[in-house]
C-alpha cells in the first residue's frame, strides 16, 4: 500500500486531532473517509465493483438470478409380472 507524507499547519492539525478524539477515529480512518467523499464529489468510482459497472455503462442495481427449483425424483417404476 503506497504511503504519502502530508504536512498541516499547527492550527489545522489541532482541530483534526480533536475531531479524531471526539469521533474515536484514527487519522487514517479520517483520511480514508475524506478521500472517499472527495472521489464521490468528482464522480469517480471508489471500488472495483463501481469501476466495473461504470466501465460497462451500467448504473442499475444488480438483480440476482433466480435459482431453478430442484426436481423431485420419483421412485423407479417396478415391472409387473
């Protein structure tokens, strides 16, 4: 997983640190949420499924296929003598 180093001014870091403590989130969790929201704002797919749907130009919900009903096996007929 690639990592990046970011720098904040003291005031911004203080506010982010306080928000993280108030919401019981780590900095990584806050960053993940912020970037997901940013991608959604710019209409970019967030996950693999969303990217595949977008590339197929399908925005509808996935409809599960109906399973075929199991055939009831009948008893083999015996020959009458």
